[in-house]
C-alpha cells in the first residue's frame, strides 16, 4: 500500500505564538508531496521535518487571510535560490497571482521555473487535480472571504483477482483490467459470469479532508462523508461560541458534530485562538468528545497516517 500521511507544520491561528505557527500541512502520498496552506514559518518547519522544498510539486491555498499564505512568497523565492526548474502548481483564489507577481517584480526576480496557477473561484465543489493515484476536490467553506478546504482522495482501488478462477474460465489477458474494475465476463458460449466470481472487494480508497477556516457548515458533510481522516478547525471553545459565530470560525463541539455526521474515521483539530493556553487542550478534546470520540490535536511536526 502506498504511503499516505499528513505532517502538521503549523496549527496555530491568526497570531503566531512561541508555541504555535500559523497553518500549514504537508501531505505525502507515495513520492508525491503536496503542501496545504503556507503560513509564516513554513520553511523552517519543513527544515525541521527534513523535507526538501524542491520535492513539493503542488501547493493548495485555502484563503487569503495572512495566517494561511504569508510564508508562500518566501518559499517560492527559496525554491528559486535552490535552483528549482520543475513546474510548481498553485491552487488559490485569483488575487494571489497578483500578490506574487508584484513581489517578484519589486525584487526583480525572474523565476527559473513556471508557476502554473489555477484560480479557485467556484462556490461549488470541483475536481481541481488528478493523477493515476489521487484526486483533489475543493470543499467550499463558510468564512469571511472566499475559502476552500481540500479533499485529497485515492482514485478507486482495483478489485483483487482470484487467479484460479481466471484460469478456470480461461479469461483472456486483455480482459483482466476491466475485471479488476468490476466488469463481468462473457464466456465463448455466451454465458455471463458475474464479476464477484473472479474478484474480492477492493481495499477502501483512503481520503483526507482539510477544513480551515470555517463557520459550522453542514453543507460540507456530503463532500467529506466517510473520509478516513478529517482536519477541522476548532478556533474556539463553547464558552466563546458567540465569538466563533461573529468571526466565521467553529467551536470544538461543532467540529465534533461535523465529524460525527460525516462518519469520518478520525478527527484532527487545531487553529486554536491565541487566547487559549496549553492548559485548555484537555477542554478542546473534552468538548469534541461530546460528539465524536476518535480525536487528536494536530500537534506541530507530528505525522499522521491516513488509514
Ligand atoms: Zn486562519
Ligand atoms: Zn481565515
């Protein structure tokens, strides 16, 4: 099975503290490295996680509040200094392109690599990237400005072949790929043999859903339903729920409720307001657990396996 894991680089909220950096996460799938959000300090965190900047091929930016992208121009600049030539794919709201271009122009920098920019503007979920193993879909969120989460999921897994049955029915080689993806087989006598005769069910396609920042939003449930792992922001505790509502953020209990209704396997929480201290961590967990049990804090530099 391919490696599929998430390393938390930053899980703080708007203001950096001595303990927490703003949002950034690295998703590794096999030998592919995807970065989600790029708050200040992401470069140093990547160094601590011992990940080469050059390996990152795709960057997804949820929204243009500074705590989610103020590290990006610095990272792009370092990639340039390190001699990157491979295309870098960037998915973000349109204004980010202008911001990057202005900064590069002001420093008279001509990048050695192409920045391939995909503008995210839709209020509906859309497929924005796919390769043979993975798909990335947006998760439109509810925040003060246009914001997307991202659902990274494996493409449907092939069914597992029962070799002895293929032999018994003399299935020609060129038919096997179709059978792996559920096709029935018609014998030379015209008899249809159902797919289940040849195959075992496939392994479940694993998926990771990233949702930051957002007010409580039930509309995301069908998009993230059954995800293997969900990261959902929990900026506030229940005692500050009025503030959560006002600032379009979520409480721990609300994130737990979304995880429960979406029937995800595991929930990671973070983006706690800087008003709380580490002593409040147990309260965050306790409030989530009123709704959903399998929860962990997205601690920085910790790696979580999706599966
Ligand atoms: Zn934020
Ligand atoms: Zn925000």
